[in-house]
């Protein structure tokens, strides 16, 4: 078998990502599947350096521009990515010898046809290796926003956006949380006995996975070190589902009752729809829809594994009216398309792709969906609106527009959510923040259809 150079694998990942044709989490997962035969340390290296180089790009470029006569923006794409991934190793992976980082980078430059730039690559990296303890970072007292932008690798305009919305202190907590090595949240089947839950947690710990019970929900657990979720005990048997706690809280807030008809119009991969089905306790119906067969297949796969018989899965575009759904839903779940700012911790390249213009454009789509699905809700029924973002324009402003346009009224979620959220949730809206609540950045609103026209 041909010897695989893991640094070259990382380089190719970064070059492909530079074309912005695929999100990093999807591309990296696909590459790791392709090289599944590599040992655990090699796969961990590929994952760590690929993800780290993406998430720290602004900080890495800041350092490179201090030590390179050629600005990062003027470098050949391959040399730029090679230097970025090498500087990441020098600054954030201290167990790797400096000589190995520098030597392997030079070898890769030569192998990929850049013979003339070997000296450049070597000189820049060795200078950074020698001077990394004395790098001059932006002064937060002189320019707080610039320091946050560099130290947390967040575009300056997004730093300004979060600061305007939540203040400087909370902004920094959010940015710090985005860079923390992530955990995976899972929802245990609520029908499991306490003994069965403990046995499941014990088996995970025995396999080297750190499992921590959630402070908000008794059936939620955060996992660290669980690289292969599908291989964990209980997965095939449907004893748990991968789902963020913020998403679980939406279903709790909805207060779904046995016999209800629940319609999820943007359901993939099915977390909330399948959680709602569990709340129905083998009664009622959940209709889970999404725009493509590719998306609904994921819902169907999870539905079958979790054994939810009261869920039907359908391909439907939430922007296109389906007369058969009019007046059908006691609860309508609308986790609408959004900018995704709340999940940057999982999908780091979102912060480089989103623009101020795209924040405005997505609001148009959200309103189009709400306009189309509002008639699906029974009089007196509930719309649970949610997004995985932290942008008031997509959240509070869209909710206010929906209430004014369609005569909806906010409903307090205080009695359905953990007490810690009761004060914030009284007005029918709740914004969860990374670094503050220990969840993704997530927004939810509970709105009742009054039957009155605005």
C-alpha cells in the first residue's frame, strides 16, 4: 500500500476549501472516510490541522504578514495554504517538533513543483518558530475590536455585529466559545429507565468517551472524544439521537400534547420532528418535510433507527403551498434557513462566507416561508419559529413582522423550559448564546395563531 503523507492530505483539503465549493466539516468527514484505514493518530492529525487552520485563518495570516515580505494575499494558493497549516502547527501543536514542521513543509513545496520557493517557505517558518514567543498582537486598549478579530479569527464586521447586539464582554465570551474544542450533544430516549441510562453512560466511558450530563435536561448528554458516533453502544438500537440541547429545548417549549398533529416544514436531519414524536407517546402524527430527497433520506434513516412509527417523511419545499396541510397542524415547527452564525463552532468557515448582504437576503426567504406555511396552523395552534443564528434581524425582527402581519401572539415559554430560562422566555422568545448558556447560538419563539387579522 502506498505510504500516505498526512500533511499532503491536509494541504489538499485546504486547497479544495479555498474554492469554497464545500463546507469544511463535510469535506473533512468525507476525506476521513476515504482514509479510514489510517491509524487513529494519523486521522486525528488530519482532522485537527485541517479544522484548526480553517478556524484560525485570520490569526495565522496576521502572523504570516509580520514575517513574510510577500503579503498572504499575494502568495500562490498552494504556498499560502502550506504556510497557514505549518504556522498552525507551530503555534497550537507544541508537541510537534519545529524541525519536523519546517522540513516537511519544504519537502511538500518541492514535491508540488515549487522548487524556487523552498527557501522562502523555510525562511518564513523558521523565523516564526524562533519568534513565536514575541509576536506583537493587537493592543486591546487601543483597538478592542481589532484584537478580538485577530485573536479569535473573526472577521471585523462580525465582531462589530456581535458587539452591537450583545456588548463587548459577551461578544468575547461568544468568540472564545467558538474556538473551544467541541463536544457532541445527544438526546437519550426518554423511555429508558434510569438504570438503562447509567449503563449506557458507563459503556461510553469504558470506551474512552467522556460523557457529561446536561445541566438543563435530564435526558441530554454531552460527549467529548466520540469521533465515531455510529460505533457507540446503543446507536444501532436507537437508544439515543445526535441533537443539540438548544434544539431539544424547542420541543420542550412547544408543549406538545398526546394526539396533536405536528408539522415540521424544514425538518432535516429530523432531530426536532423525532423528538416531537416521542412526546406524542405513540399517538397523533408528525409530518416531517424537507426540500429534497437527499435531506428526507436522512430523516427517514433516523426515524427507522429510533423506531418512530408515528412519523411520516415527505419531500416538500416550504416555499410552495400544499393545500392538504391547510388547517392541519396543532404545532408547526419552522426551523427556517438562516445565516448559521450560532453554529460557527461546528462549521468554522461560515464566518468567512457570510456577508452583510446575505444577512439581509436570508430575511426575505424566512418571510416567504412563514407567509406560505401560516395557513397550515389550526386557529389557536402554535408556531415554533427557530434559527441557529444570533442576528436580531433574522430573529426578533422576523418574529415581530410575523405577529404584525398575521395576527400572531407571543406565548410565554417559562413553564415549559428549565427555570434558568423562565425570566427570558416570558415574552415568548429566547436567544441562547455560546459561552453564556453552554449551547449553540440558537433562537426560538413560541407564537399562537389567534385567528385575528393584523
